[in-house]
C-alpha cells in the first residue's frame, strides 16, 4: 500500500487533577481521557523522495515543522532511517474538523495518526506500546491518542490504564470560534496560583494516584453509569480558565439549565462539553443551545464516545 486515509479522534477529559510537580518540570497529573467521534482526516501518501510534506486546510495551523503531524513523521524518519531511505518520504494531508487550541487534543491525535500510518506504510510492525513510547517523545497526550477509548492517564499523561468502554454516551460540545486557550498558559497560571499546594514527594504522588484510582469517578466508570459519571466530572484547570473567560462559565450554565447529566470544560479549554445519555437528547440540547445563543461565533457539535482513536477511514 502506498496510501492510507485515517480518522483521528478528539478526546475529552472526564477528570483532570493536577497533583504536583515532577523532577522533569512537567506536572504530575491524574486524568480520565475519553475518545469521541469528532475526528480529523489524516491522509498519508508515500512520495518516493526523502521529504516530508504537510498540507492542512485550517488557516491557523502551520503546515511546516511546527505541525505536530510533521514532527511525528520526522521522528519516525529519524528512528527508522532504513525504511525512510527505502520507501521514501510522505505527503500528509490533514483535514481539520476538531477545533484548534480547544482542549480536545487535535494536534496530538494528528501526530498519533501519522505514527500509526507510517508504521503501516513502512511495514514496521510496531506494537501499540512502541508507538506510544514514540508519541510520548512529542507530547503528553499522544500516547492516549494512539490507543484511545477510555483510560486513566497518570504521570505527564503517558502512563495509561485502560478503563471499561463507555460506548453509548453522547456529548454536546460548545466552543466560541474566536476563543482559544494555550495549554502552556493554563498550566503556568495554575502553577502560579496553586503551586504552593503541590505534592512533590514520591510517596505523596503515589498516595494521590491511588486515591484517584479508588475514587468516585472510577467507581462510576466501572458501573458504566453516565449519570454517576456526570456527577463526578472534575477539572482543576477550570480554576484558572473560568475566572479569566466568563464565556466558559456562561456556556456551562446554559447547558445546566437544559437538564444535561453534567457539564465541564475539557482539558485546558475552552471547549465545554455536556454529557447526555442518548443521541436524541444530544440533538435536543444542541438545538436549544443554538436557539438560546444565536451568536454565529458559537460552534456546537454532537459527538459519541468511541472505543478507538485512530482508525482507517472507510468512505461510505
Ligand atoms: P490539548 O488538548 O492537547 O492541550 P488543544 O486541543 O488545546 O490540545 P491543539 O488543537 O492541538 O490544542 O493546538 C494547539 C496548537 O498546536 C495550535 O497553536 C496549533 O497551531 C498547533 N498545532 C500544531 N500542529 C497541529 C495540528 N496538526 N492540528 C492542530 N493544531 C496544531
């Protein structure tokens, strides 16, 4: 095969707790990540020359070395120089459906698709853990984006424990097109404001992790109970994003007043999601939100929980 077309799924965070500092300067996190079927399309074509080309249809996403898809291909070329020399470089075309700078891991999932796609095109036969180790060199969310589904992520986000599949749940997503939040800003601001409460000892971090593992969110996921999961949605980064961006709080209130199971900002924001338990309910909430907030800057999506992240795009 010289061509693969892949779908690369976004993620939401059902839970995001900042535990403390790590010796490498990153934050120690405990997160529950969930893939959803809002996905970018990532096409990869072998071009028989020793170059990496990226095209992207989103005006704010660079098509050069700054693009995470490019960096993933470059990493693969450095790691597997024989395959790169023998089978040639690659042309990558990214069609964005996932909003950018939204807390939905859009760039990370594109990078994960390139790792998976080049493994297929170059016939490397890498295992999922090997692809995840490569992904961890580029970004903390990429290992999850390689496997997807529902998972507990600890460390920087690179240690993953799969959790029971939560297929059948739906979310409505809301984001103002003109509003983006830089992930670096969110974590730096959190450190400035709440860093004195950080846990840094090895023992302290282990204890916090085990509390998350035995906590209410894990119990709700084990029972696959959307209403209980919704009661335990949690995101520390709301503590910095909500005071700075009142629009996010307003979206949450609008969702709450429509009787959703629960609502939360995803990751570093600014996307807000509302959890509901059927597609019909999701459509109702989206339609009511659209009528209540006719602002053309507001984008709304209905998405379903999925059990995978990267999959081959099979056109209907
Ligand atoms: P996360 O949830 O992992 O924090 P995010 O959804 O907040 O990520 P992204 O959409 O991944 O953020 O984009 C953040 C930045 O990365 C943007 O400034 C964007 O220009 C850059 N970027 C690089 N490559 C890509 C890509 N393939 N897709 C989207 N953004 C990219």
